[in-house]
C-alpha cells in the first residue's frame, strides 16, 4: 500500500515537469498524452494476447499430438479461434494510433522513426499479413487436415514464427527509441543494446500473459459449464493456463534485471528515472504485484490439489506462506520520503530505529535481489510439487475458490502489463528518441518553418 | 587365406583379437532413435580429436609467459598447417561443448538416466564438468590478451568461496597474481591432470554403455513396459531374437528390450560416421576459413582492451554482471548446485516413466534450467555486441 | 537369417561403405594438416646471417685460436646461441673451423699436448688442418663459410659442407 501511495505523487509531479505546455495543433498536451497512452495500453493488452496465442497455440497442438490427448487439441483450437476473432481489434487500434494520433500529434517524430526503421517496419507490416493469413489457415484447416496433423502443425509452426517476428520487429523500433545506435548500420540497428532483452522480455511476457488470460477465461466458462465433459476441460485448461503463465513469469525477473542493466549501461538518465528516482515507487509496486501474483498462483496450486486430496497440498500451503513473507520483504521502501535528497536535507539519513527515515531492509541490493531469487526458487518448487500432485487430480471437480483465483490472476497480469508499458514509455521522457529528439524539439518543428532533415547520426 | 590372413591368425591365437573385435562391433542396438545416439559418438570423436591435435600442438607450444605467445605467433606467421591444427583444436573444442550439451539434453529428455543406467549418467556429468574444465584451462594457454584476462577473471571466481577463497585463488595462480606459475600450473592441469581423469572416465562411460545398451527413444519401448495408467500392456513381439546386452527375460519393465534391434556395425557406425564426418568437415572449414585467433601479447597495463569472455563462459559472465556485491558467492553456488542436482537426478526421479511428455514434474524444471542458460547466453552476447 | 534378403544385403553394404568413407574423410581432413605441421620444419631454411668474429691480425701461426660468436636460433626465440670458432693460420692462409665434431656433433677442443683437436665423447681426433685422423669421425672438422675484410673475420651460420 505504501508503494501504491508513493507512486502517485511524484509520478504526476515529474510528468508535469517534463511535458511542454501545449501539444501540436493547439490540443491540450495532457489530453493528447492520455489519449495515446490509454489507446496504446489497450492495444498492448490485446496485441500481447494475439501474438502470445499465435506462439502458444501451435505449441499446445504439438504437445497434444505428442501426448495423444484430445483436450490439448481443443485448447489449441480455442486459441486459434481467439486469434481469428481478436486480430482485427488490435490491428484496428494500431492503425488508429498510427494514422491519426502519432502522425497527427507527433508527425515529425513519426517520419523520423519510419525513415530510420524503414526495413524493420516494412517487415513488420508483412508479418501482419503473414500472421493473419496463417492464423485463418491454421484455424479453418483444423478439421480438414486432421488426417495430416504433421502438415497442420507445420502451418502452426509458421504462424508462431510470424508472430514472433512481428513482436521482434516492433521491438527493434521500440528499443531503438530508448538506446539509439548508428541507424546507418542495419545490424547495429537490429541488435541495439536493449533489443535483445526487450524481445526476450516481451515474448516471454506475452506467453505468460496469454496463459493467465485463457486460464481466467476457462475459469469463467467452468463456472457456467453444464456438462461434465466441459467442466473437466475448463478445469484442466484453467490449471494449464496458470501453470504455463507462472512458468513463463519465472523467467522474467532475470531477463528484466538484465534489461534494466542494459538501460543502466546505455541510457543512464532513463535508468535513473524510469522507476522515479531513489525511492523507485514504481519498482516497489511492480515487485509487490509480482509477489501477489505468485501468492495467488501458489494458493491456487495448493487449493486445487487439496480439493481432490492429491499429495503435496500441505507443502504448497507452506510455499504460499513463504511467498507472503517474501512479498513483505520485497515491498519494503528504502526511505520514507519521495527522494533521498529530501531525507538527506532533513538530516534524517540514518536507520529508522535511530529516528531516521532510512529502512535498510528496503535496499535494492541485496534485499530486493534476494526477494526476487526467493520468488523464483519458491515458485519453481511450487510448480514441481503441483506437477507431482497432478496425477491425483480428477478434472472437473474444482471449487469456486480456485476459479476466482484464476480470474484474479488475469486482472493482476493486466495491471502488470500496463505498469510495464508505462515504465518503458515514460523512461525516455523528455525524449522521444533517447538523447536525440525531445518532445520540445518535435514541438518546434510543428511550426510554419520547413521541417529540418532528421538527424541520423548516433 | 594369404599371408596377411595367416599373420592375423597367428596374432589372434595369442591375443584373441578376433573375438574382441566381434564383441565390439556386432552388438544389438535399437533401430529407433539411432540418429540420436550419434551425439554420443560425435562427442567421443571430438574428444579424441582434441587429444590428437593437442598432442601435436605440444610439439611446438611453450608454456612460458615469454614464449607461449611467441611460439603461437610463429605458428600463425610461418606455419600454415600448424595454424590449421590449432584451428581444428579450437573449433572442435567449441563444437564439442555444443555437442556434449546436446548429448546431455537428449539423455535428460529421453529419461535414459533411469535404472539401471544411473552410473552412465553420473560418469557423463563428470565428463561434462571435466570437458568444461578443459575448455577453461585451454583458454589460458595462448597468453594473448584474451587468454590473460580470461585467466585473471576465471581464477578470481573461486576467490569468492567463503573462508578458503583467497587460498584457492593463490593455489591456482601460484601466488597472489597471475603470472608464470599460473600458466605452468594451468598447462599441467590442461594436458595432464584433467586428461588422466577424463580418459578413464570415458572408458567407464563406454563400458557401462555396453553393459546396459542404448536407451535413446522411448518409442522403442512403447508398450513394452507398464503404462502410466497402470494397465499392463503385453510387450510387442520381437522382430529379432533378443540379443545382448538386452536381457532375454524381461523380469522388470525397466529391463525390457527394444522392439527392434540391428548390428552396431555397420549400421550404427554408418550413422555415427556420417554425423562425425559432417562435424569434422565443418571443423575443418572453420579452422581453415577462420582459424584460431591470436590477439596481442598479454599486457596487464592496457587501458584500451576490453576483455570478452569465451562464448561458453557467457552465462556465468552474465551472472557476474547481474549478481550484486553482497551475493557474489552465488556465481559459484548456482553452477555448483546445478552440478549437484544433475548428479542426484537419477535418485530424485525414479519413476519408470520415460516419455518426456508424460513426466512434466521433471521436464519443466529441466527445461527451465536449459532456458535459463540459453537466455543468459543470449543476453550476454547481446551485451558484448554493443560494447 | 535376414542376410539372404538381397535388399538387406545392399543396405548392409551401403552402411559399410558409408562407414569407410566417413572414416576416410576424417582421416584425410585430420591427417593432412597434422602431417604438414609435423614435417614443415624440413622445408624451412634457416636464414643465412653474417656475424663479425673479430680482428684476426694477432692470431699466431699454426696455433688454433678460439673466438666466440652468436647466431640467431630457430623460429621465434629471441635469445641467440653462442658458437665457437677456431681460427687457424697456416702460411698466411686462414681456416675457420667449428667445434662441432663430424661424428655425433659433440664439442671438440684443441689439445696442446697432442697438437690435435680431440672430441671428448668418443675420442675422435683431427689434425691442425681439420682432417679426421683418428677415432670414429667420418669426415673432416667442418669449416664456417667466412670472409675476411682486411683483418676482420666474418662468418656465416653455415658450414662449407654439410656434416
């Protein structure tokens, strides 16, 4: 809670300081930012699911083929259906964002970035075509190609590759905006310092996200299911989604930490302020949220096993308790003021038990790092124990409590996704391209003077 | 029967070479999964390649801080064939590390470490660690900038072992700093100490393999042992009589024989040979086209050289970057814990099930471990690219 | 047995051939560089260098006098190696001998008492003109390729005849 409160004050304060007085075309800058920010968040929330489903669906189909279980096939088919239904929604929002908001508000910036990242964006556009064609092909040839499962899975594999390429290409652009390199060298551009970590972080994140979301979706369907067959399927699929999501989430602290290290090495100013200074309220919020997600998951694991009296339920409850303590450790703020400078200025630069405002338990190193490691280790143990207990579970017997946990999980994940997007996009301020093009600079080119050529030197 | 045959008979009468060869060559190996077993033979051949090229390199190389670099520089400047030999030594080592990793992953995923093959797995883990040790010590020897800084960083890692750290470092370095004794000791470790453990262990690994036979693909055994649901499935009829080393009477579902076998020679040797030859051709091309690099001679006073780790050291190097100062021993604990887990794996996972898709409780953490190493390598290489 | 099946036989032969071809490929790709590396010193000529030995004006008649000279060593080694040079003056002509015995390349030395060069290893004897006069040496004492500028002697790191 402290984290949540701490985040709001300085966040708005800092944002206001960084923004110019008015947006292009005389619009209110806050309104413009809010419009772009909220639309991008919605876009990310849906597009993340679509690309995650494009990668996970074929994988599940393959798993089902190897295990000869029909329910995997049904789940993969469902994910295919999801892509065909929601692909257009996310693309429509993207088109609206680009054609109206980006070109309209930040025309000069947009021209520059398209000039620099022409080939990645060109490939990006074609991967959209490829992805949607393959997605429809994959979904609609399901029954016709049932006798030729190998061919069908090959189509699915191509779909997964197209989905990955799509994320990768836009990540090249996004990472370039934070850590620009020589744009004349295409290899440098594609492999700029943060493109690797960002791509891994986002791909794994999308995979986790789709797992949590279809888990929640299946929980809702489970509650409404009439037949025993449906109940069994949705119970299993919900569990599978959560298990998959948590497994992917576990990779994220390492990748994210490494990503932050890259930002620290190559865009120090952004690194320093992306979590809002020394208190890092955004990070506190993030790490607490992660803790809550992991508590929810271990709780689900324990409860799901206990419902059927499968082995391991007791130990999983102990894991939940351990996870709660770890989250409490992780949520500690380092000092009880907005900035360290305030603390020092007030002469309270000593531990709280000496009457100061410093909380040594809240330091990043080593406590937060330790907390992240405990998160990972406990969660891996929980996953293993849950998997060991699974043969004792009879699908279709879950109680409402478990399904509620699944639904909660999706909400928590969405909050995490939006937080992540906010951190990334806000970290560059006041730059649009880090160190090269400021919001103010972009503003100036919106006057009646001719637009100067985009600077392309690193 | 000519003179040669007579000589062979004379020799066979005294050594029983014929029956030894027969025993070695004509053994039943499973038909299914045979291409997977080539990873093992490729590992063996690549290690032998290391041995051969290594022996010949010692005919020139001088393990001395003043002459190590000079001798290799002479090779680079004046001896095209010698440079190729050194290139083969380096590139086959790189490919060996990759192939031995694949071999381990294959063994893990196919559950081949289960009873009765626990000791095959344990000797294999030992071999893996030894090969890594060979790779790291070998990287010290050219004594160019890359080698020198590898030596400095790598010998520093054990310094963070609690209590005995600085002692261990001094032991390896032969003093407080990297110098002539470090090079001599590392050379001795590389050409004597590790090989005399490595090669007997390879012998044990192969002997155990021959004792129990290959277990490469669970498909081989599909239906031959009790399925997970507890329904007894009668073993499918053998297409050929069961041959050694597979037991004639499967008293235990674990000891079932594969459904179909064929002779090791020439059928398996053909597959092994094809893969090996492809790898050797690849190594040769890399050795000729790229060769083994030799940077400037070691210069501790440099302020412009950026030390870059060997690629197989990247995951650990990335950990060195990520782990904060209070937790540096973790860089040791994680790999040591990994090795310990690998050694105890056959005793942790004793379920007879071998289908990788039916034992997620082992596969998922295993996949985590592999992913973790792969991701660290990716992140590390991305970082180095943008230095 | 299955050997009678012609198809089976051909596959067996194919695998046999494949194994042999693979073995040959490995042997050739490995063998060529290794043998080349091994024999490469045979095809490398040491560079001929001239070294100044010193002033020979003071060398007495019929009295072998020892000088020392340094030559570069093989390959990369920076440290030079010393060689002994016996200068013999006979009737105004100079002969420049090495101390390398033509038998097993042990170091010969001038024995005043014998008035001969004696090899300590196997008792080889050379007279003052370097002719092998006793013991196992098959050839005369080797002479350096040399030139004299005024009274300054220069030698090359090679002999007039190979030993």
